[in-house]
């Protein structure tokens, strides 16, 4: 006689979490053969020189585990790049760890620092992984809405919400989804508020090299009071157009990185070795000025076309490869419903902004990704012009 199946029910720690909006809209785009301006990835290839180096290491190795914190040469190149851009030195032995994408770095930093009852301040709209990862570690997200349509910080509200329970503040500049940059005044205000406290900073800087104006890009690395308490997360996937490689990193002062590595070694241990070798060879020749110019030209072209050929109102970005558009003069539909109709009836997929918030928000705004071939963007504008 076979044993009876146990009558069991199970609720996981994220049983309340539904399919992400990115998966939902990309699947809808595929189902309806729509132009995909939703999910944030380029549809063009990385540099041939980088692919050549990958081929070399795939043929010649190494094919075994990389060192736990990352290939030594790759770590050094990342630290050198940070110093050349932000004039701030990190030790490649003690202050950096290579991760399986930036999201893993964010999750590892939160697992390193957050305990039951800790509060984490999050500025919204925000990357959707912040909230569940805070909660998985027993923390409580405290949301502060950025002021639409400028997506600026209300520093008086931040000051009011700081308490003895505040363990961490998550910041993101250049900002996804708005494309806005924090100013020097923003960083100085944050530095003033946390001075003398034990509050940590998790700085999501995955678009650090995609600020259109090099003189306006800033990092917590440049502010001594912030640097000494910050986990800084970066992404080579965003920088060199290889999001599918899942190649991220975290920089932090030694006392924080020591604890970060303890968590990292049990989550992932090490990351794809041949790709690290290839990227280490490629990074010294990375042309950041050309990278900024590429994305600024795509942004400016799309902004002008949306203004002159459609009824959408584009909101200018200062970095990343995202642009927000206001559709309030076109429809009164909620954002998700309108985004779904755009996909099914007009053949172009976008992302509604409302899922980037924890509380209900409906500003009649969508997010577009302009990290696409010219042909893709042209087809997208033609589709949007039908409304």
C-alpha cells in the first residue's frame, strides 16, 4: 500500500509576492510580437574586442572556481576604474567583492546588515527587489516618495523619519526609473543627517557610468562621511551591454566588506571565472566618453521624436537608459491597464511606474528603455504616434 500524501500547506517567505512587472510585460510583448521598450536591456551587441577576449578564455581557461571575492586582476581593474572616475581609492584585496550581478550584491549587503526590527529607508519609485530583500532579512522598509515630476528628495521628510531603528538608507543615482541624478547638495545633506550615527548606506550605482554629463556624476565614494559607512554596488552588465552575464560588484570599507564576504561565500562563493578574466583585459580600453555619448544621443533623439510626433510628454533623463513619459493627455486609464493596452493593441511594450512604489500611485507615467537599436526606437515611436 502506498503512503498517503501528507496533507500539508506551505507559505514561503515571499508568498505574498507576485510575478514582477518586468516579467509580465516582457511575456506580454512576446505573446503579441510587440516592440519591447519595457525591460531594461540593450538589444545590440557588446564590443567585438570583449567577445574576442571571452572566446580566448573559453578556449584556454581558467575553467575552475575563481577566488571567492573575485579574480585578482579583475578586482584591481574595477578599483582602478573607480579611482580614475571618482578619485577615490579602494583596496582590491580588502574592499571589493565580485558578485553574480548587482542584484545579488544588493541582497548580500542587506543580508549582511539587516536584522529583525531594523528599519531601512527607501526612496520610491524604487527598483523592485529592494522591498522583498529587506523583508526577507526581517527589516521594515520605510518609504519616502520622490517628488513627481522632478523626482527630487524632500530632506525634511527624511529627517522626520530617521529614528533609533533606522539601520540603513538605500540610495540610487543615477536613478532607475526616473533617470535623475543626485546633486552635490543632496549628498551633502545626506552626509549631514547621518554624521555621528551608526546608519549604513547602500548605494545602488549600477548606472554610474551612464550619467550623460561627466561633470554632474557623483558617488558616495566622494564624501568621506558617506564612504566610511557605505556599500557601493556596481554592474558591468549595464556598463558594457552584457546584462545576461550577471557580473556585478560591491565596494565597501574593510570592516563592512569583511562581513559582506562572509555572506557572499555561502550564497554564491564565486562568479564565472573566464568572464572575469575577459573583462579584466577589456576594462583598461573602455571608452566612457563614447558610452555616455551613445546613450545621450539615443535619449535626445527619442525625447525630440516623442515631443514632436506623439501626444506623450517625455520627462528628460540625466542618466541611465530609461525615460519616463506622461500620458495624462492621452488617457485616464490606470498605468497598468494603459501599458497592457499599448502592448496588445498598438504593439509596443512599456513599464507602468506604479509597481515601483509600495503604496498606490497613479501619476499616468510609463517607463521606456532607449538602450535599443535605432530601428527598434523608430518602430516604437511609430507605434506610439498612433494614439
